């Protein structure tokens, strides 16, 4: 009786399965894969002859290194982080066609190929400076190569390593370009300042010519100029033929009378 009960318990356990959250189940019966996947949760299967293999459909992250050759034949070492996941509709196909982690057999070779194709069109300096563009083009190319079997979410270009001599050469070139741009800016500024000076001088010359012509046509404008510049003080000395506005020419005031001078003047008067 105990043996029969044990057999029933084992048979009942073998006739059921549980697919964990974030997974899909692939049914294998006597070595043959059943089309279609099983959703997460509890279910029943043929006891003893059928097994359920759980396949994760969660997003995964894997790191990889890729050594590439630039357009100017320089070796550049890159470190990438790849984000990917298995679509639930591809779980059965992935289990049948790829052994182990699909990243090693399907994703890594395609990403490596894609980044090498992109970087060979750029110099080492451009690879460093145009990092975002290199990353985006690598992602798009790898997604096309992988197709719909896997979902390549993103490719992160974490690090770009150059040789010490190449880094020093690129730094010197960048400094030279900055100095050249500064020289061009200063030259343009000097040209603009010279043009402004010419325009200002031309404007002053035209203003003088206009005022000269106006004075020649109307001499009374001279008196008007004198009045406009008068400081409000009547001059002490006026020429014999001075008159009108000419009497308003300001002269320096007489020196102040000191106390000693005033005392001497009083004594002389007495």
C-alpha cells in the first residue's frame, strides 16, 4: 500500500510543471521539441516522458571587448556593454538552434562585426570624438544582422583605449587646431575693428564737410555755436570791434584778493 501511494505521488509530481516568472517553457517529449511555448505558472504534462525547459525572456546585460582598426590603420581597443533579451516567440527556436547562452553564439559575433565595419570608416581621432555616432551606427548595424530572433535593446560604448603615443599625437593635434582657430578669430576681429574705424572716420569727415558747407552758406551759425558753448560769464576784456555774440567769449576770472593785499590797499588809501 505504501509503495502504491509513493508511485502515485511521484506520478502526480511528474505530470505537472511550474514555469517561473519572467520565463517561458519549452516542452520536450522523448527528445522532440513541441511547437509553441508554455506561459509562466502551473501546468500539466505527460508524466515521465515530457520535460519543461524554462527559458528566460528578461532583459540581460553582457560585456564584451572588441579590437578594431581605424581608417588611418591604428589599433583601437573598445569595451562594450550589450543589452538584449529573447522574445517569447523565439524561445522554442532559440532552444532548438543555439546551444547555451545565445549571446555568445548569436549576439557577440554580430556586434563585433558591426563595430569593425563602422570604425574602419573613421580615423582614430574621429572614433574618440564621435563616440555617440559610432555607438548609434553600431547598434543599428548589429540589429539588422541579428534580425528578429533576438531583441538587441542597446549597445553602450563604455571605453575607448588608444596607445600612449597615439593619444599624445591626437592631443597635440587638437591643441594646434585650437590655436589655429584662435588665430583666425583674432584676424577676423582685427579686420572688423579696422572696418569700424574706417566707417567712423568716414562719418566724421562727412560731418565736417556738412558743417563746413553750412557755415559757408550761413555765417551766423558761428554766433549760434558761440552762444551754445557759452558758460554764462561775461568776459572782462572785449575788443574794440567786438559785438553781439563775440562779447560772450569767456575769459579766466581775476585772481582772488588776499587779506594782505586788501590791508595794503587800505593803508595806501589812508
